C-alpha cells in the first residue's frame, strides 16, 4: 500500500543525508566529546561545529545554544527554572507568569505544577484565529511578573503569534520572555536578535531531524546575568553544555539535527512558498469535493504547512483512523492530545463548540510532499466523508 504522510506537525521523516550523519556518529565516530585523546577531540570539534551551524540559522552566538532532548525538556526547563530564579534574583516573595491559553502541554502542565506550589499564572485569551493580543499582554503585566512564555506558532491550528512585539513589551518591563518555537523553527524564518526574545525551545524531529533531540536558545545577556548572580543548571552533573545541562552529549542526534537544520533553514522562505501553495491547493480541492468544511486558525498569520479544517457531521477520529487504513496519515488535534479531541483546549479557546472540535482534522504538509500526493489524499478523504455522511443520514 502506498503511504501518504500528511502529519508533519506530529513528526517528520529523516532524509538519507540526515540518517547518514546519524549513522556516522553512532558507528565510527562515537568518541566522547569530553575525552582528551584524538577520538574525543574530533567529537568535540563536531559538536562545536554543529553548535555554530545552529546558531547561524537563528542569528545567535554559538554559546547561546544549549543542546537538550527536545521540546518538552526545553519548555520544562524554561517554565520550572526561570520564574524561580528570577523571583530569587529580584528578592520577590511572589512570582507571576504570563502565558496564553493555547500553549502546548509541555508548557501548560509544568505551569499547573507551579500553580500548585503558589505561583500565579495569567492565561491570556486568544481571538477567533488563535492570536494573542499585545494589548492584553501589556495589561496583564503586574509588579511581580517575572516570566512570560508565548509560543511562536501553534501546533494544532498553525497560528503564528506576534512574538516580536510581545518580546519587546516584556523586555521593556524587565521580564524574561520565552517562546516555544517547536512548530516554527525550520518552517518560517526565526531571528532571535531581531525579535529580542530571551529564550527559545526547538525540537529536531519537527524539521526532519531525529526524535529526542533539540536545543534551547538563551540570550548571552540573560546567561551572563544569571551566571554572575546565581547558578542555573537544568541538570547538574559533569558540567557539559556550559554547565547548564550535564550528561554526555548525544552527538549522533545532535549532528543529525545540524544537518536537518541546514537543509530546512537555508531556503526556508522558498520552501515555505512551495509548502503554502501545496496547502492552499489541498484546501481548494477539499472545498470543491466536500461541502460544508471550514478552516480553523488564522488565514494569514499561519504556518505554511498547517491546514486545520472542521468537516460538518464527521467524527474526525473515525475519519483519521479510516484514512490510516488506506495509507493516508493525518491527525485530529495535536499529536500529544489525540486521545480526546473533544477537549482540545486550543479549539475551545478559538470558540469552537465541542461538536465542531470533534469534527476537526489537521493536515500538515512538508517540503517533500507532492501535488500527486495531495490529489490522492483528497480522493481518499472525499470518498470516506461521502461514505460516513451517508451512514449518518447526512
Ligand atoms: N511544543 C510544541 C508546540 C509541540 O508541537 C511539541 C510536540 O508536538 C512539543 C512542544 C514537544 O516537543 P518534543 O516532542 O520534542 O518533546
């Protein structure tokens, strides 16, 4: 059976060039970067080289990039360590955090843990397209606000947030601004100097790198402030990653991530145009073939590859499972919350009813997908929708 993979927001495949690098650093070049003999020194060189490559893709300095195990770890690090550190540094007895109501659970769940131990969190609402208002953000600031975290782009509906503006407001107020750029990096241009954000989480498997690998950007300014006043290791141990995240480096995955980063970022705008055209083609074709579908999310400020649609009268989960049986892979809500699409906090936050949320599918396209694949996918989906609607007496 031919496979058509249109669930690239959940994870992506690794092209042969990336797998080759991963094999090289798992197989022959496996030295520990901390070892002082040549095999170790070569690994250290490779690690530093990748750090430089990654830094260039976001206009950062090499020492502002810390390798982690991916998005969840980086988000937990930012949310759990920074408000504590900042409150301590500023001698505050209470700490307030600003976030949005549509963040990924890798941000929301650690925030809930902080609330349990006495932190205050403001969850900003979003408009019907999923956008956070900079005005609301400014209004939410309090005397004890120490940290803000707003995602660059949403994983379910693809809405791109005005993070540059938000980061600017936070900077003026002396607040650390973190962004979860897991869905954005490698798909739209990201420039940390231009945006002025303090911290940013990225995950390799969302841009054709390996799963279980990613990085955190921490601005030099924040890093030196914390280093001079307070220690901030996420994971204490042997002192790797500038002492911030100990543990023998996962060089095979990191090197593979470097290759995937270069391949995704070198022509990010051109690739984005191609992917956007493919997504629009897919939506137009679906609209022609399936009556009563609506797009969720922002029509303009949107990730190129994200198409989230509600199909009237169709239970999205059944459609997703039946499509899978024909080799077409799409998704309902986000990959991490597929168990219960009716309770998607993102779809609720943009005003969808429980029924509409249960009718929502996410199709996510990447630069390797083709028009022929979209044609086949639309054929499969419209056939299934017709069948399901006929059963339901639609
Ligand atoms: N943040 C967002 C926006 C995501 O989409 C995901 C994964 O789906 C994560 C964080 C978690 O990243 P990882 O799978 O690397 O832990």
